[in-house]
């Protein structure tokens, strides 16, 4: 990958499309409703927590 492809502003947003099971979607909706936040916020928070864990689900080498 060239340097120009990796030099984007850290604040730029990237859209992703994922498929969830009915149960996953129901649980996310319930969490967001109880906490009065959007489902998108819950997902972003979950991703942030996964990335900050000492032993994440998948180990990624930082180059």
C-alpha cells in the first residue's frame, strides 16, 4: 500500500456493512434502548473496547 493510501486524516469516517443474526440485532437494540444511545454508538464502543484489550480476539501484528 502506498503512503498516500495510509495518510488519511484519523477523523475521517469509514462505512462498513455487516450481517448480524436476529439475536445479535435484538440484543444490540436492547442495549441501545436501555442506554438511550444509537445502535451505531454501541457497535463503535464495542469495537473500541476490543481494540484496547490486552489480549484481543485476534492478534494483529503492528508493522
